[in-house]
C-alpha cells in the first residue's frame, strides 16, 4: 500500500496502516521539512521530480542518506498530457549516474503507454501510470493521461516483456 501525502496533517494516521512506501508528488519540490518528516513514517520514499531542480533532488537524496532510508526517484513532466518532444527520457541515464544509491523510475503523463516501454530501455526500474475507470470526463484532465484497467493490464504485460528482452550484459 502506497499513499501520497500532501500535508503533515495525514502523517499521524500513517502509524495506523501498513505503509510500504510514501510517494512525494511533484508539488512538494523544495518542501524539505515535510519530506524529512515523511521519512519518519516509512523506510522507502518515492520522489516525483516534475517540478524539481537537480539541487532539489540532491537535497532529498541527502535527507534519505542521513536518515538511512531508501529513495526512489521518478523522472516526470508535469504537463497533462506530455508531448513526445517533452518526455526527455535521457534524464533517466543522468539520474542513474548521479544517484547510484537510488532506484530510478519514470512517472508517465503521456496519452498512451509507449513512453513507459521506452523508459525501460533508458534504465527505469519503476513505472508509474495513472488509472481511470472512465474516459471523456467533462472538466477533468487526469483521464487524458490515464489507462483503463484493460489498458493497464496490457501495459503490465508489455513492461514485463520489455524487461525480459532487456536481458543482461553477458554476451
């Protein structure tokens, strides 16, 4: 079970449920005190970097190391939907070299799941994709970057296949 807290008011309730990880949304970039507090409620924090600078990511990584906690870093773009020209999966390689102590992943906001498959080849170990039960919802945006349950099932099969095909460095 994973939760994305948006303010400190939810943190006391986290002791009452079995939290495997906390995800910090892009909107919390620079909110270091809150992020540090979140580490007190989990051993694994997943940090979405859509609004973050490298300096922000460096600071969150320093906090994780100081607290002896696991950190996963997700590259993402906060535009809904994200155009192909803005996906910039090359950042994943940079993250893998800058943060060897972290698990690197990709949070997708494109209209389909093609970028998720490409992210595997670029080194992502975590893929985040939104889910919706309905599309074409008036006055809503998230469904445009979300998968229906049947689409999510296909994505999962495609991701598993991509990981399998990636193999290892042995020749």
